[in-house]
C-alpha cells in the first residue's frame, strides 16, 4: 500500500475535523430590556488542525480562485532588478510548475500581494544597499511594482500569459527630506537620496482596490499608492510612541531577572511590518504589526545601546541611573546623531528611540478633497503594552522569550514579543464580527483581537505554535512569519459548508523548527 504524502495527510485531517460537530462553549446570559435576553459574543480562539514541518517557511498565501504559483526572487546581485515568475500550480501530473510568465521588477523584491481576481499583483521592492561609504557599494531605490495581467488570458495549457509592469518610485520626495523627518520619518542612510533611503517592506490593497498601502518599515512610515495612476501619492510619518505613559509601559531589560513592565522615557518608532486594510462605516482603516527593524550594512550600523550613548543631561538628568543594565542600559536603540534622536545636532541625545512599538496599531485614512487632494493617516488605536501584559499573565515562563523557557526575558532589551504578521477575517463562519490575528515572531504566539470596532478592539485569546513532538517543548515551531486567513469548502453526505482557517508559516531558527500550521477559527476553550 502506497504511503500517503504529508500534504494528503493534512488534507484528510482537515476534512475529518470539518465533519466533526462543533463543541458548544459556555455562554453567560444576561437580562435585557423588554424581557429579551442578551448573550455576549463568545471569545474567539484557534484550534490546531494540522502541521507540516519544513526548514524555513516565510510566507503563505491561499486563494481558491488562483491556479498559479507566484515566485519572487532577486538576481545574483541583490541590488540588481528582481523578477516575478508565474508558474502553473503544482500537481502530480506532467508539466507541473510550468513557467507561464516572468516579469522584471525593482531591486530585492520582498513581498507579493494579489488582488481579489488575481489579475493585479503588487510587489514590494525593498532596494536595500550593499553598503555605504565606498564607491563599490550600490544603494538602489526602493519601489513598488504593479503587474497587470491581461484580462483575456486563461490558465488553460499552452497559452502565454502577458501583462504590463508599472514601477512606482519615490523620486518626487528627494527634495522634501526635512518635511518628512519633521513627521517622524527616519531617513539616515549616509549619502542616500530619499528615494534610495525608503525601503518598501510590504503592501496591502484597500478594500475597493483603488489604493494600496506600503509599509516603509525601516523608515517608520506608510505610503499610499494610487493604483489608477501608478503613483505614490503620500508618505505618512508615524511619529513616536510614548513609553512613559502607563498604557505604553514595557520591559526594557534582559538583566533584571524578572518580568518588569514599567514606564520609561523612551520614544518607540512604530515601524510596522505587515499591513492589512479594511472598511468600517464607509471609512478605510489600516492595521499594522509594529515590529521594528534596524539597518546593519558595511559602512553603517545604526543599532546601539543606551549605555553606549551620550544622553543630554538637560533632558535626562538621571542619565547615570538609566544606563544601569537593569534599567535602560541594555535597551537597543537607534544610534548615530540624526534629526530624530538629536534634533539640535549637538551630539547629545534628546530622544531615546527604540525599534518597534511592541504592539499593533490601527490608522484611519482621512481624505480632504474640497480644496486639495490631501491624505492623512490618523492613528485611532494602539494596543499599548497589552502584548507584554497578556503574555506575562498567560505565559510567564515564555515572557519576551525566543519561544523556549530557557530564553525567558531574553528579548526584553530588543523588541519584546516582536509582532510580525497580521491577518483579518470573520471571527467565525457566517459571523459579522471582524477579528485580527497577530503573529509574534519571538514568542511564537498568535494573538487574536476582535476589531469589529476599530476604535476599541478587545482581546480574545492566544494560540501557541504546534510541536512536532507533543511531549517535547524543543520541537515547537518557531518564528512565525506569514499568516493568512482563508476558508475551505467541505461536503460530508448532504452537509456542505465553509470552514474558516488560519495558516501560519513558521520560519524556524537555523534551519530547525520551521513548518506550516493550520488552525481552525472558533470558540476559545
């Protein structure tokens, strides 16, 4: 008897789970007006359906209309233009992964996003430098490529797929550096133009697919891209998060041997990684996972520690105490005097800038068309210190860890839980509630929030990664990168329906503990 493949085993497991009746969770019933009874919505959770180990899973995409595989890659030199290849989807038959088309895009394509009908693709071209300060180094411009596939083509065999590539750049902002820095945009590449300094990390379509939002992670900004014109229309600086507020407290030391979430005079750069967009009451919102990211290249390494800098005593009269390793001394911050941490240019830091906000944020797109076509992003919500306080309460042995108990508190001096990816979808099959699923790269957990009201999200539950061996914590999948909300159709006898699922790609560490986890979305246990 032939041994089934891992993929068919997972698929069979999914079907078995779909056929099983859903377990009823506890619910509180409260009296309401007119003799009616009000039942509060049940908490939303994830249940592991299956998992597939493999070395380094970084992104996962799922669309039941798509019949091709999308592969992005660079050239031998990462600073040269990259490419996007379209292949026929994998099957066990002949001509598997047949190349359908190849398109040239910008330097270092890092992420791909496709429209609902799969006929428009967005590619984030990060354009990272090979180094700074020497003639042999190259710093390509960051850009976003729009690939429009011809509407007449089909996926049937033998037909060539054609399309048009438009690449949007940031050259229009080359003379507006001071304006952008004043908005909290980080532009510190030595000798770089604004177009070279800006590095698109990921993109997401607005719900009507007229606009795309582009995360400029290293720059602490989000750009808006008009898809009709193929032009970048705005760059929105995200400003700073005030960690001296109670709601924004954080654990800043890996040397205090304790969970110590406290207020500090630190300004966090939001620096979102993955973005998603949705509509609420006719308005467009963007949610981002505020991971943070630093630059480390030949000729320029911006990371430093608080105790390796010169703090301005007029702003930090207690500088000596702050530099204690058990206080702020070990916190990784943005080094090198620039317009953000040293506004007056005297060589002393007036602002301590940390990487990432250890949270997720929701921004609203405000458009003013009466006199000028001005777009602004207004932050309407930030989860503050919730990721750390929740993990401290529910997973104290793994607090700010690298996913193992022997690394507890190890990431407190860096970016804490390190939120990475976001997915959005209904909180349950047929539900009108909208949920956010947020991965945390270091801790490994998926946090679930109900964002039906984007001004007041509510925490639901968290899900830990699968383990290759349930009895061995060391086999737990680590480093969740990509996350996708999807659904699949099942049919058992006359029963047919769609089951909401979340797919999580785990990158692993040093080629180990990577894989794909598939979770069902339902009532939290």
